[in-house]
């Protein structure tokens, strides 16, 4: 949307997308997966509890298969030894931009 901003930090692998007031709405993380493990294994490895946080599989219109968190506020897609995490940054429940978030997940493409 018009007026939204993006912010990256030098040396960081995260891009934050903010609304007109500068509040973070979405974030995209680029994560290393040096062993090339499956998305489920990768998610389990980074989860503090050792349990998989994202258990629902999805495919988007660009043909990417990924996993979604149970509350549908995070999606993860992989290519090679990289995992791309797309998260709704507004907290632990869907918020006013959830439809936009779903469209981002559905159209996300890795070149």
C-alpha cells in the first residue's frame, strides 16, 4: 500500500515492512539451512521447545511448497540451503492486514 516503508539493517537478513505510521506489519527473514534439512526439521531445530511450530503444508500460485504456522501468521519456504520466513509482525493473532499477508504468501516467488 501507498505510504508503507521497508527497513533493513546492515548485516541483517531481515526486512521489515511497516505501515504509514512506521509500525511493523510484516517481516521477511532469510535464514541459512546449511545441512539442507526439510522445512519441518529446520523449524523443529530453531524452535525453543523442540516442537515444530509450523505444521500445515501449503502451495502457492508460483508453485512453492511451504509450511504455515497453526495460527497462519507465519509461512516458510525453502530453496537450496536457504529458508525464507514471512511473518505477520503484529503479534500472535491475525490483525487488520491479514488478507494482505495471505496475498503475500500466495504470490511469494524465489528467483
